[in-house]
């Protein structure tokens, strides 16, 4: 059964409203295409060498120098440009099931405080995974990062900050395009099970630290959902458990699809970059050699649950701010909206 149906009516143009494409969509696409063009200009100049491990020819001339700089900054540039593209798309793709006018626009524009908080929260959310990786599992490594600390931290800020918003905005795009509930039947998990789910989540997060090798990534992408989502439900924050109990599957399906698509884009942009990451997943055995660019193909299955984890973690951040009286993010307009 297909869960993605066609939506022929993406938008309705009101009197006095232009039908042109949003500027953010055009700017984002232009930046992405220009970045890829410069990237492959550098790839050709270095005779298709893939870093790390290969000696790169020094750039010659202004164009090649610019191309080499872009090759070292592909991740922050393209990931932020993707946010522009998604904002523009969501301006045009209306939410046909929305009950408020605010939902008929991009979340970036109608809930700007939530978007800013999401961007900022995305940095520590990702760093929590990096902390486990570099402190224990060593499943991925960074290469070719700028030696200048200001350049390196700037790259971290924009790249890590774009992770959660990209997945959530793309998930909202998929939801509006027609991801439907696969069933209206609910999966009712009693609140009495919450302490056990939290305990299981804590164990799954501790497992990578206990074994200290890349095998720990098998539980790293599930622990935060089980640990935090029961807490979100009790705080009356948006919750996957609450969605499942009510037979609402749209958010889950849209987030998982967005995580996978973002993963495919991120790995594509990463492969030819001079500042990049690589994976060491020896526990996959001979299957590690079957790769989508740098990522072992089986590793791509980690992106869908990763999107769920990031969304649950962000809902906890928002809920904690509200509990302390700091209402810094606008509430979601309904029980289906993702960001």
C-alpha cells in the first residue's frame, strides 16, 4: 500500500496575490546548484580524488580557489540552502486539512520563534550523538575540517543547526503533499508502561557506552524516543505515543520519510567534499562494502528513526521551556503539524 498520494491542488492563488515562486525557493535552489557546480569544478581539478587519504592538487587561479573553498564548506552551505528551498515550497504547498489560516503558509514564517529555537536546539541535539560517538562507539569520523577555530565553529553552527529544521520542514512538506494514516487503528500503550519505556530507553542509550564499539549505533537511534516520549506525553506536549494511541500515523510516517530523504541528500553532498565524514561499521561484515557514497547501505536505515528521535528531543526542549515559564516557541496549531 502506498502512503504517499498525489495532491493535484498544491495552492490557491487569491485575488491580488502573485503566482510566482517564493524568493526563498529560488535563492535556495540557486545556492545549491551553484555549490554543486563549484564542487564538481574542484573535483575535476583534483582529478576526481576522493578525500581523505588522497593528495589533492593545489588550486590554480581564482575559479579553482573559490571551488576549493566551496568544497570545504559544502555541508553548511547546502544544508542551510535546503532550509530556504523547503520554506519556499511550504509557502506554495497549502495544508488542505488545516483549520486555521496560519497553517496555510511556511512554518518558518508563521512560527518564527519555534523555527529559531529548533535551529538552536538542533546543535546540542546533534552534539549529544557526537558525544556518544567520539566518546565511545567511534562509528564516524570527521576529516579535513578547517584549522582555524572560528571557521570550524561557524561551520558547526550552520551545519548542526540545520539538521533538525531540515528534517521537520521536509516532513511537513510530505505531510501536506498527502502522507496519510496507514490505518485509523490506534496502538494503545498504557501510561502505566511509561516507567518501563523510560527505563528501556535509558538502557538503550547506555548500551553504546557500555560496549564501546560501533555496534552501539544499533540502539543509539532508538533510545531517546523511548526515554523522552513518555515524558512528553505526561507533560501534554506533542508526543508520538499520543499520536499512535489516537491512530494518527501521519507525523511518524512523514518524519521517517524525511529522515531518509535528508540522509540521501546529506550523504550525496558529503562524498566529494574536502571537509567530510566517513564511517567505520565493521560489525556489518562484508555488507559494509555496499555503500551509498560513504554510508554503508544498511546504515541508511538509521535515518528514519533518527528523525523521530530528533523530533521527540525537540518537543522535550519546548516543553521544558514552557514548564519554566519561558514560552519561547509558538504552539503547534493542531495534532498533525510537525513544526
